[in-house]
C-alpha cells in the first residue's frame, strides 16, 4: 500500500510541474515574437524613381513583303537557248537575263522589210504616173479628169499599204527584242524555274524566274481600329518610326518609317492594315517573314518613371513601398498613367529621386526596417531594363506585354491599349509582382 501511494504522489507532482511549465512558456511567447518582429530587418530590392523620356509604342503582328515582286515570263514563243543569270544573284534594272532563239523572228523581220521595199517601189511609180497624168490634163487635155482621179486613188491606196508594211516591220523588230529578256526592276533573283533548252510560250502560267526587290522592303501589319485615328493624327505631323522585331520579339531586326494606312478596316477582325518601309541594307528582312512591329507613337518628355514591378494592387488602388532615409518603408498610394514594357509612368504620388521597393513586398508593412539592394544593373531589355540607380532606357514591350493606362489616359484608352485578340496580342498586363492585399498603415 505504501508503494502504491508513493507512486500516485509522484504522478500528481509531475502533472503539476508540467502544467506550471506550460503556463510560463505561454506567458513569455508573445513578447518574444513581438520583440523578434520589431527588430527584424528584411532584405529588399529597390530602384530609384527617375525623370526621363518615355517612348510610347503600339505593337502589332505583321509579315514582310517585297517592295516589288515581278514574275518574269516570255512574251514570245520559242526555245530558251541561254540563261545569263545565277540563282540568288542581285541584278540591276535592264540587265540581260535570258535569250530565246531569235532566228525565226529575224526571218520575219527581213520578210516584212522586203515587202515594205516592194510596196514603196510601187508607190513611187504610182506617184510618178499621177504627176504625168495631171500634167497632160492641164497642158494638152490628152488625159481625162477621171483617169487623173483614178491614179490619185491608186497613190493613196499604196501609201496605206506602205504604212501597214512599216507597222509589220516595227512589230517584227519588237518580237525580236522580246527574244532578249531583261530585268524590269532591280532586285534579287530566286530559283530558276525553266531550264535552257525548253520551249517557252507567252501563254505559259509559270514564269522563267521571279525577281523581288529587297532594298527597300516593306512590312504589312495590323492594329486595332480604335488606334488608327491617333496614328493618322500623328502621321499628319511627322513620319512615325517603326521597329521590326524577330518572331519571339526579342531581337530588333530593322528600323524604318510608317508609309501609309490602308483605306478600309477588316470587319472580321476589327483591325486596319498599315505598311512600313525599311531600307534593309543588311538584308535581314525577307519576303513573307513573320515579324513583330513596334510603332513609336510618341515620346513623353520628363516622365516620372519606376519599374513596373514596384507597383502593387490593393482595394484602394495602386500603391508602392517607399524606402525612407532611416531604412523604413512607407506604403503610399500612386496614380499610374501608363505602363510601357517593364516601366510605369506615375502621374502622382511619388517624386523623382525617391526609392521604391521592387522585390520582397509580400513581407512589408509601414514602418518595417529593410536592407535595400539596388536592382541588377546587367538585366537585359526584356528583364529589368534598369541601369545605374534607376530605370534605364525603355525597350519596346515584349510579346504578351502591353501598356496599362491609368486615370491620366482615360480620355482615349483605345488609342493606347490593345484588348484581347486585337493585333494578335493579349490584353493589358504589367510586369513584376502584384500584391492584391491591403497595405498596412
């Protein structure tokens, strides 16, 4: 009995001791976490707010087209006896390309010339007889007026015959010249489509070769119809610059000028076609090549710009975390007016030379101590686009990333924003992280 009572007492004492330790640990845990949170320093990535020129681009999908495309065919029937060009060669206008057997047409020319010579002799004889008959009528009356008039008609008939013979000679010369096929325009020759020795005809469907003029070269692209009035307005003031990018929209291929806008809108897509021209001196553009076109609509001077990743979204609108001199952050509401690529123009809320957080916002609240680190200066154009201590030169928006207009652009949102399915690009999007929570004040 004593042993059982001793064990029960030990169990009760142990339970009391455990409950006491648990109560002590609970009472001390809240102050410990509070002190830890208060003293924590969070590393964040920051960038300076800068004032710079911000180009505004309109983006569309397009394809390259040759400035001129000529299918060279024979204009006479005959055997192709010689080819004077090499496949892929660049030729000038008027260069000799091919020769069709000229002998049949040379014989036709000589035959027409002989007939002309014969009829000219007959005309001369008739003219002499007419002069003789007319003299006899006037001097002695040995010839009747009817005979003189008949001879005059004969002279007129022979003059018509001579003119017809001359036309036949000119046509024979023309056919003979067609035996020597020359380049109607300067450009690059494609693959040879007919080999020497084959018979060619003026009625053939397939050409002998195709010449495409690549310098200059054009590109056809589309933009939503809502953007066309703004483009037309800018075109009346100055030539608009156009950049052609590769299929993945990462490599800039060429820079040119906007040439014209088509005279109608495609009702099935709600887009209008535009044509741009490029000098293409380095031959980087080829006909039927797919390209992404960036049309420089305007350049906003002295815009307040921050990286798009710094802009967060909350129930009260857009806000950013501003790093103060004491290395604490402040959540501040801002008014974005335009997002271009990875940069956003801010209409109000922040001023140049302030510092905003671009990465690590999910753990921040007003008053949090941070350890700021500048954005990587070596980011490429489609990444950060940041150089030095603030946003760097603005690249055109990459594929799938269009501008976002804020309150400052509500007057004409269609002129700057592309919706889904317009111009082959998705709707509005911003780069960087986006926090849908509410900033802690």
